C-alpha cells in the first residue's frame, strides 16, 4: 500500500442550468460547451492529480486508508467528511432547503447538509437569500410557492468579497448572479427544491416543507483574527460542529500541522488567489493554484505552505468537541 502524501485534487465540473460558460476568474483558458454551476474539489468521485495515487477516487482512498487519511475528528473512518466546491451562479438558483441529519436518516440518507459560503468574488449588488422574512410560516411559504411569489418570502442580503455565511439545516435559501462562492459542507448533496422559476426540474415540496425551519442560526459570521506560535496570524472565518474554515494570506512560508494535541484531522487547502506549494518531510512538493485543493492526510503531521507570490487560501477541517453553532448576523 502506498504511503500517503499531500493529494492535489482534480476539479470535477458539474453542469447546472444557472451556471455559466466563462469560469476564467478561477479557471482561465478552460472552455466549456455547457453551463457549469459548480466545481467539486473533494467529492467522492474526485480524483487525485499527482503522485503514485494519481487517478484514484477520494472515496476509494477513504475505504483503503481510513483514519490515516481522515483523522480522529471525522464521524466515519471510511468516508471523507467535507465536500469543498466553488459555485458560479450566472442566474438564480432554485429556492431550496437541506434537511438535518435526523430528517435525512428518515429517508435513508446518512447525513443532512450543513454548509457555509465564503465570498471569493462579488460584483456590486450581488446578493443571496438566506432564511425567511420574519413572520413567514411554512403555510405562507407553501402558498407563495403555489402562486409564484416564493422570492417575496425570502430574506435577501447583499454579499461582498471576503464575507462568510453560515447556512444551517432547514434554512430556505438561494442566490442570485454576480458572485463566486467557495462552499464547505458536510459530504452530502441532499437538496430539496421548493421553487425553480419554471425550469423543467422536479420539486420536492413534501420533503422540503417538512425540512423548513422558520427560524435558524444562519447568517453572516464575523471573522476572528487569531495568532499563535504554531500557525502565526490567520482569520478564523467560521467554527461550527461540522467544520472550521480559516483564511490564510501568505507572502512567506507558513508551518502547519494536522495534529492538535493528540487529535488528528485531515485538512483541505483551497487557493482562490495566487499559487503555492505544499511541502512535507521526505515527500515531493505539491504545487497548487487558484481553483485547486490539496488534501493533507491526517497522518502527515507537520507540513508547510510556500507561496509563489501572494497566496490567499482557505483551510477547512473538522474540529473536535464543537457542539454549538456560530454567532451570526444578517
């Protein structure tokens, strides 16, 4: 069995009717013949782009390496815990909702879907809808869906580059054109469409309305500037039960580690501006650039990131011992 090393992941481009053909802000020079809405970076079917494990699916590697890859904090030893993807809305997404774990289990799914969005880029006036307006009930939402006014029930907010939004299960949400979002979420794609502007796709009204919560912990999260002897200065963007996402702006090498005390966790490094290399003792350097993710196996321990010019990246990880949602505002 090959020894694990930092894994550069090949983006998997997913067509969506609300996507676009031009993804040049992140993927210059790549042509697309159908609208791309999402670029998946750590999905089960995403493949390794470097080294002896090149071409291997991430899900298969989890089954082979277990905790050596995913670490102690992952809920399952043989399932990758986090799905990282970029979203490219060029039109409005469907109005949708995700169930929590309990509701997902009732329909035979292992997990619900808690997620967060980092605004990697935003045009003036870019906006998302997150949650229902005060006083809107499930019954009122159902009536609005029936008469085509579902958008009027939503809480629309403008978004700006650098903001983080937390989306808890049960939150009705959608997004408009004009932004690029980097999403970190549970490894689940369970989505219930409530309203889709007449597009010929199925709706999931019974399941979706059952999942809706009229009040949730969703909203924008104020970043926290952190500094310690191990990590240096960085921004903690969100810390929640399923994920922690930190932002690093690097112009010099930075030492990192997959261990926190005696606990290990897989780490995902995703560049949204610039380029750099991941270095680990005795292993080949792994170069990555904007739009790409490197999966750093939990067993690796100490490693470092060396920027090639200014590098902005997010580090996503499953934290230990977090059982409360983050403080949010709208």
